[in-house]
C-alpha cells in the first residue's frame, strides 16, 4: 500500500483537525507542518516530525505527495500554485481563494500538471446527506421545487469578537457568504443535483466598527482583553446575508447565513420540497434525516448500514447507534480525495477545484447582487 507524505500548512483551528483526521485514514503520514506562529510548539504537541515557518521550505525539502492548505483565504492561491508547480497534489480548505481569476488559474494549473485538487466541502460526507442525494436521484421525493435553509453561527456576535475573516483583504469580498454560505450552497447543489443559476442577496453588518485585539487570536476564540488591548477597526464584510436562489431545474430557494445569532454555534439546516415528499437535514442531529409525508406519518431515518441507500454504505464506518459527525465527515472527504490521487480514472464524491471555482463565482455574484439590490445571473 502506498503511504502518502502529507504536509499541513496552517495549524490553527482547522489544520489541527486535518492532522488528527488524516491519521485515521491509515495511508497518510503527516510528515511536516508549517505555521507562521508557534510551528515548533504545535509540531511537538501534535507529534509531527518536521516543522517550518515558511511553506516554501517545507515544499522544497520534504518530498511531499500532498499539501493541505489550512491558512486564511487570501493565502490559498499562492500556496496552491507553489505546491502544484512542484508537482504536489493540493487539498485546499474552502473557500478556494479570494477571486474568480485566481480560482480559474488554479483549475488550469492542476489540469496542466495532471494533479488532483480537492476542496474540503466536508458536509457532503455526512452519511445522511449522501443518502438524501441518492434517494433524490432515485426519484423518491419526486421533482424538487424548493431548496431552503440556513447556516448560522454566533462566534462574531460581540464587537470584541475578532478574526482575520472580518477583513475583506484576508477573507475575500464576502465573509458570511464565503465562510459558511459556501458550505450550504455546495451541500444544496450536491444533494439535489441542481445548480444555482441566479441569486438575489441582501447583506447587513451589525458592527460597522469592531475592537481588534492587539495580539493575534485564534479563530472562534472567546478570549477577552482590557480596553487598552484593543484598537478600533472598520468592518467591510457582512455579518448577515439573506439570499434568494433560482436553481437549474426551475426550483426556487432561500438561505440565511449569519455569524451573529446567539446560541447558534454551528447550525446548518437544509429543507428540500418535492412533489411526492419533503426532506430535512439538520447539522445538530446530523445522524438523522427527516422525510415529510403528506398523507402518512413523517419518518426519521437514523444512520445505519441497514437504513441508508446501498450507495451510501461505504461512508459508514461504525454501526447503528454510534454517531458519526464532523471529524468523520472530514475523514470521508479526505479518503475520497486520496482515492482520487491513487486512481485518477475513478468517480468520486468530493468537491474538486472545478467545484471550488463554481463556489467562487457564486460568492462573487452574491456580492454583486447585494450591491445592486437585485437578481444577478450566474
Ligand atoms: N471545512 C471547514 O469546516 C472549515 C472550518 C474552519 C475553517 N475552514 C477554513 O480553513 C482555513 C483556516 O481557517 P482556521 O479557522 O483554521 O483559521 P485560524 O486563524 O484558526 O488558523 C490559521 C492558521 O494559519 C496560520 N497562517 C496564516 N498565514 C500563514 C502562512 N502564510 N503560512 C503558514 N501559516 C499561516 C496562522 O498562524 C494560523 O495558525 C480558512 O480558509 C477557513 O475558511 C474550514
């Protein structure tokens, strides 16, 4: 069995999840990590043999098969380009980068070099979302006419909450949309097989100014400081986005993306309306799927080998009753991407660089729609 040599770039919140999850695959060695801050301490804590503060040095010296890009969005493009120019496959966190032009260049580079580029839209890999995709494909819900939901969080509610994500320079020109809306839109399109063809968006920002800590804080940190340890900054990205959608089959949709709804740490909801049945998935009970019936009782399907669509079974690692959640979805996303690297001719479920480009286009069009306050075609 080939053992892949992986290097992780960025070891904040999500980089550490990548390291932990990759170790569960069995065919990936995390041989090195890079972080601008505390690389040595993180490598010791996570037992990674080599560490760097400059990703170029890691790529130049570590004979890697893959890099995982887990840094702020505005660094993804240059890191992915450098890796692919050195013949290395790329697993990139979402959003793929910060502009459509960068995303197009990354798609072209992966094709030119014959490399795999994967985007970690991991919500596809909750077994019940894959099951939903398969039963929709089989026609169980009938034709789909509505796709609605939300992705809400609360970690940026207070004006003392701060992250690189708040600045359009680091995040890209949308924040709630690119950071969490991209997950919802990828999931909605993946399970229904329909593409978003037009958007109509309205944004709001509840804190036009925030208090930025003078020292760096990790994403999702609830650390607070005394008044003198903050500096005021203007905020140029949205806290809330309300978006209407038109889908390729004529279905209509809507979603609310927010990072300031108290009590919602990570709350994703997807509701699908079909001519025969409806379906609803909720991240807070991710091992369940509710099927709505008009003339009979509603059904709640629990994740299990016997309860899911036969094509979903490979995504289930543990028996009925053992929950599989966020890190398990990451594991399945990475397993799919590494299988693609091993056999480029197969067909896989993960999001590709092409999907990453599509999401970048959606984010940009949503941004333009909010500016224009009207419908924008994709
Ligand atoms: N798939 C998901 O569910 C998910 C969840 C969270 C974050 N993300 C994505 O992961 C990325 C990172 O987010 P995060 O929450 O981990 O952020 P974070 O701020 O917690 O961590 C980012 C890390 O990158 C390091 N870094 C910054 N620039 C660097 C560079 N040039 N070279 C090396 N290291 C650098 C920082 O020091 C920090 O440790 C973002 O693109 C985000 O959208 C995805």
